[in-house]
C-alpha cells in the first residue's frame, strides 16, 4: 500500500488509470523479488538491479518485450503503459522545468540557468528531485509504523509498508519512502534526456549504540552519470566494468538526491549528516575515498542501464 495522498498531491494531475493497473500487475507478479528488494535479511543485488531497470525503462517510455525481465520470467507485460508514464513525466516535470529553466530549493533560493545546456539541465534535474521530493522525518511517521523501529539506536523513518514507488508515483505523491524512490525518479528523468546513467549501491546503514557504530546489511542507492566533458566527473569505475561486465570507462559524476536540507539532519548513515550539492562528494563516499586510492567506485556495486 502506498502512502495516503497529501494536500500537494491532490492538486497534481492524477495518475492515469492505465498506470495504476500496470503497477498493480507488476507488484503482484514480482512480489517475491520485491520482498528481497526491501527485506534487509535477504537482500539480493540481482533482484534489486532487475527491478530498478524494469521500473526505470517503464517510466522512461523504453520498456518492450525484448528488455522486460518481468515478461521473460512471468509472461506478463506492463509495456503497454510505458508511453503513458513517459508522457506523464514529460508533461509534469521535464516540459515545465525546461520552460522555466529554474528550480526553487527548500531554502527558498532559486537555481536558474540562463542557457539550458546539458550540464545545466543535469544540475536542475538533480536539485528538482533533491528538494521537491520530501522524505519522512521523525515527526512524519508514527513510532509504531516505522520500519525496524524496534531496534535500539536505529533512527529510520521510512513507513512500514516499504513499497518502492515508480517514478510517476514519487512525483505525484511528492515524497519518497526510502532512497530508491528518489534515485529511481532522478535516474529515469536522466535516461529520458539521453544521459548515460547507472545506479550505484553502498552498504551504509549504521546502528549507533552508545560509543559503538555497527554496519547493518542493506544498500543505499544513488545515481551515477557519465561526464560528457564538463569536468565534473572525478570518479572511475573499478576495472572499468559494472557488475554485469558492461564497459564503464571514462569519468563519472555521483549524484545523491537524498541529502536535502530538511532530510540530511535526520539520516542514519555513515558520514556527516549534511546537505549535498550538485556534483559534490556525498558523506558516505568520503569514507569510500579514505578506503581506496583515488575516487573509485567498486564495480560490483554499480549497474549501468
């Protein structure tokens, strides 16, 4: 079950009925994989990447019978609504953003591009997802509904339903439940605009009990975009391959839209809990840099679309 509608969502264009039906079909046939996707006791990166690719391709308007893993596994297709999803995101996010060439941040500041180059569009899309999609804070989810709230020292505010949202759902609701929701929306928008996009994963959940910090199983998800010559990409992929052996040579930019001004102070992850700007190294990645020579992302935890 998805969260109840907010006042903001009630003023947006409703999700087309065809999308709601497709998403319901997807969740029904993929329930076992969805369980692995979100159950920290049985995380499977193979299932995570399969589902994120399926959801991205669907809402980007790219899903078809040849690239749908759900159809190959279960014989059920949701590709008939892929164009509807892409049109919805184009109409409600991409066209207005390109027309205004600006994004208003949570702080009230406006980021504006005089000329909408691909570099500036990338920046605007990052800030749009970072600041316009809210995450649950300590006062937003009742204690008895918090996922894993019974573990002492773990301040995690995602709702107990743990349903990963399609990008159109995240836009419509105006909020995400976990990091995957924001990563999927940003990754899908960038895929629609022709950027070379990958999803990255990092085992970064931390349980703080007194003076001790313990890492828990589970992955934080973020977006990786290939630098097209802007000089922003400082990252390389280990062995120049992703987890499936796909070539990822070149320089890459890490984009983590989870670290918004309102949410960063409530986070329970490794590193400093601070706002992260466009193309800035996220706090968890600063830990990674200290562990390796140079700015290198582990190839077994990066999945190129």
